[in-house]
C-alpha cells in the first residue's frame, strides 16, 4: 500500500509540479487527499501530504515522497515510486502500482487499488481516484 501511495503521489507530482498549481481532485473529508486538516493530502503540517518537512509527502530529503534519490517517491531507479520497471510504482505489469490486473495498484476488482467498494483505498482517498 505504501508503494501505491508513493506511486499516486509520484504520478501527481509528475503531472502537477505543486499542489498550489492544480485543483485538487478527490475526497475533502477527514483523511482525504483534498483535506487540509491533519492527516489530509493537502495538510502542510507535520506528516502532511503537502508538507516539505521530514515525513511529509513533499519532502525532498532521504526517503521523502518528493525525493528523486533511492527510496524516494519520485525515484526512477529499481523499486522507485516513479519507476516503470518491475517493482516500480508506475510499473504496468503484474503486481505493479500502475497495473490494472489483479494485484496491481489500478485494479478495479475487489481489494484493488482502484476498487470503488466501500472501505477500499480510493473510497477513503480519492472520489474518483484520478489515477484509475
């Protein structure tokens, strides 16, 4: 799930350079991708999706969601959130974060990353999920 979230963030960052430059598409309620409250995707405080501090989604340091270094969400090397190779967050093959097959991050079936069933990840984060 962490890899999927990194892939979604990396995808958003590749399309939209900053959150301020784009209208947010998604759930604005508690914990939602478009929420500015603690735990929300647009929250700029500690650990927030729009925070540039360590632990934040836009942190560019080691392991950060916006980092292009190994372990970062925008890393394009092996296993990186922005990698299209096997194990990468944007890989479209079996099990990849961008795959529409069972086990893939964009799979729309039960338990899939793009499932619209109640309790699924997009139901909490994105309505609709822009990556699906």
